[in-house]
């Protein structure tokens, strides 16, 4: 056990509370605590442990728990215990040492910054080790943080910006059902990494658990007071009152639409695991919107909704259109969504459209206008994924548009370019061994020849078989590689360690490190100072078919800009074309043995 953290155990009964009252810091000091038996756990924070234990002992759901563990630390303050409470709820929910996490809320409702937060976040690792030593946790922090349920957990505390938007969207929803007879759309605009999916899951969790809102408000009553917290509580109270009085306690029927099957399967599995009122049946594809009577539809990555162009199969598209009374040639999946729920929440980034089947920004806006929809617009601007922050994302955009005039060092982020593609690939594989979730992704500059007829199992057998038979897809100089064996959940598959992913396997996911291979179709023209595209070397036939040349080039640039933003800790780059590689070196540090060993 560390010197700073002292975890004291007390029986969770009246005698135990008396002992807490008599203990040092038991009445007037900020603490976090865990109340539990062998299977159930409740996590909380307070500035008066004794008083709060009395409250919990009178609660019917908690009174049968057996032990309270209180974390005392002479360096704790209110901001720290708020932060630690939220983190403990989230980490414990993923750890699974306890089968049942009683907390219905996420701890603090907004993720506040505070003095020396970086230090305290680092010290949290020590506290987690203390809990593991006491048998109150099982898994290491690194294993937990790479788990999908951690990344997409309903227990994520929102930032102030995310919380503000969540309150606005909750009020949009209530306005739709209380005051209008027409449909309404909440349009949440945010670039890659601004936390759109996390916000969507948090909103769904709030709606699903609206009937338990009184418990939420009791549990956060000791939080720091500010306007955001007050507005959140008001919105949640209003939501519960509406469900009780106008819907006779009937919950909203909610669907969470994902256009891309890979991330859809991942989030479906997360909903199945995390519970708390979330069920996997909520997570659906665009074709499924007609299968139930939805009150509210959330659409993640709504820029990836399709029109009837360059699809794998047209029959299901046409069938859904006709079921909604629409003409297939003139319809799109956004129109399906708008016709299938009273309120729609769209999470959108026009710069992440990467296929010719994706509806364009103009088509997106025209569809909304066609329905005369009342649109409430909201904006997410703060970078949540990348340790390089907004600075890195803007830096990448400047490089891809050739508008960057000088080199800049990106703090807290590994942004490196390689002269040897195999060194890049093997460096990423080494990172995957060390920290997990580190993969290499490439532009579509090579045919996918090794695609399996049958869906391969989640192991290395198919990859090993292909290598043994001398098959490959990608040839760069003398180095041979194989494309991803499947699009579904490629990031978390074992064979992703050795295969090369594409935009369709990675969009919507976070990686610790991403390797990006610029293919033969993309180059730099020094005379015009611009990125140029050779469409004869672009191999995605479905995207190319019948697509305007200018639009196609924009989609390819969007693809690279998007995959460059996938890495949390770092991004490693290789360009097949020498002119592009030399251009990128002006703005990206060259990888060498010294930089790689840092």
C-alpha cells in the first residue's frame, strides 16, 4: 500500500459508522469510498464520511451491503475526490471484480479541470494498485483502458462542453414531445475525436434511466455547484416529470443507428456487457429503423448514411424505401431516419465522408430542408481523443491542404515519418505488443486479392495460411502485406496485429498508436504546392464507379485526414511516393532509433 493512501475498512452497520465518526478525518475531510459485499459495489465521494454513511445505511438498495472501504489521503480536496469517484465507477464497471455496480449515475456530471490534475491522475494508478492488493479490483489499468467497454462506457464523465450540449439536446427532446406536433432534429457537429459517440451513449443512458433521476440527484448533491450542474439537474427532473405525467411511466423507445457494421457490432457488444438499462437491441443499422416504432433515433457518424449508389446490394435498400413509401432512386438513409422517429439526434462531420455512397453535405442539408425539419444545431470543438489536442488536428488539416508554412513540435504526441515502410509496420506492431490497440492503416492503393470467401475466425489461422501460400495484397518495394481479413471489429481482432487496415475498419475507433501508409495514388506537386491524386492508382472500385473526379479526390483526402486522427498517443507515417515523403518531412519529425526508443 502506498504511503499517501490509507484504505480503512469498516463494517457497514451502525457500529461501523460510530467508528467512522470517531476516526481522524471521518467527519470533515474529502474522501472516496466503496461500499460492497462479495458481488455488489457502490462508489461515492463526500466531505463527511460519517454523515454520508448514515444516509446510505437508510437506503433500501444499499443497506444489505457488508463493508465500507474509505480512502483517506491528506492531500485530497473536493475536486480530487469528485474526479476519483467518477474514475472508480468507470474502472470498476469494466474490471468486473464486482458483478453489480449499484451506481446509476456516472459520478460527477462534468469532468472538471483542477489544480495539479495531471499529478492526481497519475497518482490514481497507485490507488488502483492499492485496491488490487486488497482484492477489490482484478485487472491492471492498461488492460482496462484498452477495453471497448471502457472507451464507450455510459459511466464516462462528460467535459463541460459535452455536458452543455447534452443539456441542450435533452431540452430539444422535451420540447419536441411537449410543445410541437412536428418532428425535430438535434444536429451535433464535431470533427474526429470530439467525443460524439461518448456523448450519444451518455444521453441514451440519461433517457433510459430517467425514472431513477432522484437517486442521481441525491448521489451528486455534494458536487461543486455551477450553472451546468444546476441545468443538468433541472433537465433531468423535467424529463422524469414528463415521463411520469404524460407517458404514464412508459420509457422512450430509443434506437442507436450506426451506418458502419464494424463499430455497430462493437457498441452492440458494449451495451450487452454494461447493462444499466442499455441493451444490445438498441444498436441498429439504418435498415432496421422500420422494424420498430421509435420515439427517438440517435445516429452516430451520420455523414456515413448512404444513398443508392455503389452499394454492395441494392435489394435491401430498395425494400426499406418501399416500406416507407419512398422512391429508391431519389431517397437516402437520412430520409429513412427522419420518417421513423419523432425526434432525431444526428452526430455529423462533413469532412469524414469517405465513400461515393455517402450522402454529400449538400444532399444532407437538402434532405433536412425537404422535410421542413426544425433543426437545433450544437457544436463540439474540443479534441478528446488525441493527446496532441486541437493543435495536432489543425496541424494535420494544414498539412493536407498545403496551408502550413512552418514546422511545429506537437507536445505530448509522437508524430513521426519513416523512410522504410517495414520499419514503420514493425514499430507499430511493437507498440501493439507493449500497450495494445496499435495498428497500421493504408489508403486504398492496392487490390484486395486475399479476401476470404468465408468469414474468418478471430485467430491467426487465415493469416498464417495466406502467408504460407505466398499470397499478399500490398507490395511496397520488397515488402509484402495482407489487407484486413474482415471489416467487422478488425481493431480488436488478433489478426489485426499482422494485417493492414483500411478506412472502413477504423472509422469511429480510437487507437493508442496508428501507422498510416500513404499509397501510390496520392502525391505532392511542388509547382502548384498541392496534394495531387492519380485516380488510375486508386483501387476502390465501388467508390470510383460513376463518381465525379473532383468529388472522388475530396473523398480520398478526407480518408487520409481521418485516419491520421485515429491515434491517441502517436501517429507514424510512410509515403510511397518520394515527392510526397519529402514534402511531409518539412512538417513531421523523421523517425530514427533515438526517437523510437524514447
